C-alpha cells in the first residue's frame, strides 16, 4: 500500500531524514516511535504528500500503485484529497462550522454533491457515536468528541491510508484509549491502512508493527 525508498530531507545543512526505506501493507496499522527530533513527523508529512523529500536519483514513494514523485502539484492535491486522510494532535476543526459541516469539507472539495456528502457524514458521525452532535460547533464538544469529528472528516472520502500525528496527544487517558480502540475498529470495518506517529506507548504497542526512528533513520 505504501512504499518509500531512500527518503532524505534536508533543511539547509541539517539532515533530518537519512535514506529512510519503508513498506506498509494494505490494512496494516503501523506506529512510528522515537525521541523528539528523530524525524517522525517529517517522515509522516512526506509519506502523506504534505511535504516533499529532498530529491535523490533513486528516491521514490508509491501509494496504492501510484508513483507520488512524478505527480504535478494540482494532480497531487487531487490524489491527497481522494485517497489520503489525516488526523492531527490538534483537531483543526473550523470553529464557525458545525460538526457535520466540518466533516463534509473534504467531500465538497472533491466535488461530491451536498446531499451525498451530508448523508455520508451522518453515517460516519453515527458510527463514531456522535449522532446527537451533528449541529454542534467545536466549542460545544468535548476534546474526545472534537477528535472523533476530525476522524470522521479524515474518513469522508473513503481514503485508503490514514496518517495520524500524535492523534491522542491532546486527550485525557479515557478519551485516548477510546480513540486507540476506534482505529482498530475502523480498520476492521473499512479496511484502511493506518500510519501513526505517537509518543503514547499503549497505542504504539497495540499496532501491528512498531517502527523506531533514531536520528533520521528507522532502526527496526
């Protein structure tokens, strides 16, 4: 599902990634752990097409048989919208929009009809236990509820891969445990692949595979 070969990243003279190779199978939940500054989030952003690797002759990223390196910006943005989902530590919901409006945004960008997008959003919010919260704005939701709205938003276009960066880092322990279990339920229900950067040991150890990064390299 996701293959990356010889991925480097420099910021000026600072080398953040040092030839990373990674292969993640369809339906796998993989956690990436390591100390702050090890390059975890940089790698996640590059794999998720939010950032670009420093060009090397033999570097490549393939997601669901699509060669990402060769896509132009507009095509890449379309691919990202239609095939990838993102969950961040801070939910990044738009405060002026309701839960259902926030969830529908990626579908509207894709060009989905309003009625179809709202139907799918309600299905997802219901699945996530938020059927009574459709019309609530973010400031009317708990932290765990806001993060579940963000999960629904990530799922609205039925992406093949979900990228999560410290998804439970801003939650209390009970909400974090609920979110962690939800990822596995989603994988079993919808078949998505998850790549999760986390400092949470419980979540990291729940994953099908745990990869450890040290100084810009995956060591296991």
